[in-house]
């Protein structure tokens, strides 16, 4: 280069970095990370020693490699600015930690969980970059991440099974692969690309819990669950009722609900999602003008979905863990539906009540402006109670209960208690001390507790 050229060395480096981090550069980098991730497949044969390559790669990336072809292959833009492969170091350190957890003496984490996690994340990134070659649409890239990650994870689990001499269970492999890919995709939507350690460790720990509760699955049953939840997730995004992260979270929750509970449990869950989504879109422009509409054109994000559905998820997992325990099963059933009755009741009371004037603060009954936290109208309360009753009725038909009318009553009572808790918290602590999602979560806790209490009083548990 001509030293007198105004395009100096710094500019050359920046230009080279921009070119190397183009679409093909990102694809090469993703493939290189995937190659590193494949090292986990040796864990069943090598045991604890399989963590050594990851530790060596992490140390070299963090302290040794600062230029050259290896650096250019693995470097992200932030790595080039820092002059070190911190992205690769974080990924390798996280993989090493999971490998030690899976292969250490007396460890209960299956090697399949380790391999599924690391392969799903690293291969999924390849899938996302391959889709980027054809489309810049975020939904397409995320779909490629989940599809390729799940498929690669299934293959990797098969290789693990061959090493361990365990049966090939394609349905179980598929469920764990899809679950790992969905969890990782959701976390990646919420964080940054450089947060690989958080993604790997969190996904691995959550998948470990999921793997302990599922033994084998019917392939047709799983395929039906995947098709149904995937289709509904796409529809919710296409209609603008959920963001990509929110749709992914809904798909994951739906899949887990069907696998650990059944399609009846999913019917209750989708009653909340479907009715709530329609209520959010109902007369949206009018609510927007009044300042009481949901943000993002009513599209629900991950935080909103989890705030309303975490207790339901815990309940369905508890039901699966307590299989055969009659009393415990009843408790988890009513907790599941009581929390969703609260979520739907709160959504309807807010979306319908926000269309009417003269709301009153629940704690003092003084008149306040529409949209004030903790404000209620009789129309909104009526809509909320209707939602609670609807969840109770659907639950009485769809869930494994012995006394439908009493169970429906217990669930509706719990839902009403939950929406009351929501309003009280909104009037007292929501804002600086507690956000809307936190209030929603605590309200669903109140709804589940109220439904359990009512079930005990009514002699159901």
C-alpha cells in the first residue's frame, strides 16, 4: 500500500474486518465454532479427559492467539477490536464446564445433555447463517437456527448412544434437540452474540432438568406436538400478537406442556393465549389513543409470556414428576389452571376495562385516569371474572379431574383471587419498585395458591 495514501493502516484493518465479517465470513466462523462443539461427542468415550481440549482452546483463545488465520477464522467484530478471541474463549470455557459436570465421578448429568446442548447451539448458528445467505428476514434465520440445531443434536445423541450401548430413541432425541434449540434461540434473542457462556450453561442446566422427566415418547405424538405448536407460534407472530422471542417462548411452553401433561393441558394453555391475543387486538387503535394499549402493537414478548406462564410451566412439570400421586396431581392441576385463569382474567380486565371511563383505584375507590396501575372498572372486572370461569370450564373438561364442577369452581375462585392480587399490587407497588411482568408473575402465584386453597376447602385435595 502506498504509505502516502490517506486510507491508512487503521482504515485498512477496519475495511478488512468489515469484509471478513460479511455473510460468508460469519458462515465460516459459525462452521468453525460448530467444529469445536463436535468435540463433545467424544465425552462418553474419553470421560473427564474430554474437557482438556476445550480448556486448552479457551486458554489459547484468551491469551495466545491474537492474529493470523486462526484469529481471522474465529474473530467476531468485538474480538478484532480487543485483539483477542474472547468469543471463542467464552464458548470453550462454557463447554469445558458442562463437560466436567457431565463426566465427573458421581455426576448425574447425562453425556447426552452435554452433547445436545453444545451441538444444538453451535450447529444451529450454522443453520442461521445458511439461511442468511437466502434471506435477511430474522424469522427465517431463527427458524434455520432451531431446525439445523435440532437435527444436528439428534444425530449427535445417536452417536452418544452408540458409544454407550444404549437404545436409539429418535422421538426422545428429537424432543431434547428441539428443546435445546428453542431455549438457546430464546436466550440469544434476549442477549448478545458474545454471551455464549450464558447461553451454553443456561441451556445445559435447563435441558438437564427436562431430560430427567422424560424417558421415551411416541414419535407420532411428538411430531403432532411439534407441528401444532410450531404452526400456532408462526400464526401468533404473523398476526402480530407475539414478537419472535415471544413466539419462540410460546412454542417451547406449548411443547413442554403437551409432552409432560398432554393435549388437554395444552387446550387450557391455548385458551389463555388465543383469547388473550384477541383481546389485545380488540379495538387496539382506540386503546392506543387512550394511552392504555400494549406496547409493540400488542405483540407479546418473552418477558410477558414468562410472567404469565411460569407458574403454569412449573405446575405441569410438577405433575409429571408426581405421576401416580393422586393428591399431588390434583394440586398441580388446579395450580396450573388457577395461574392461567389469573393470566386470562387480568388480560381481559385490562383490555376491556381500558375502553371505559371513570375507573377507580382498587385500594381507595377514588376515580383515576384510564390506564392507571391498580385501576378497575365494573366492565373490566366482569370480563376478568368471565375469563376465570372460562379457564375453569375448559379445565374441567380437558384435564384429569374427578369432580368437574367443583374443580371448575376452585379454578375460577383462584383466578378471581389472582386478578385481585394483581390490581392491589398495581395500586401499591407497581412502577418504581416492581415492573408489570413481576406483578403478573406474583398475581399468577396468587391465583395458583387461591385455586389450591379452594380445592382443599371443597374437598378435592
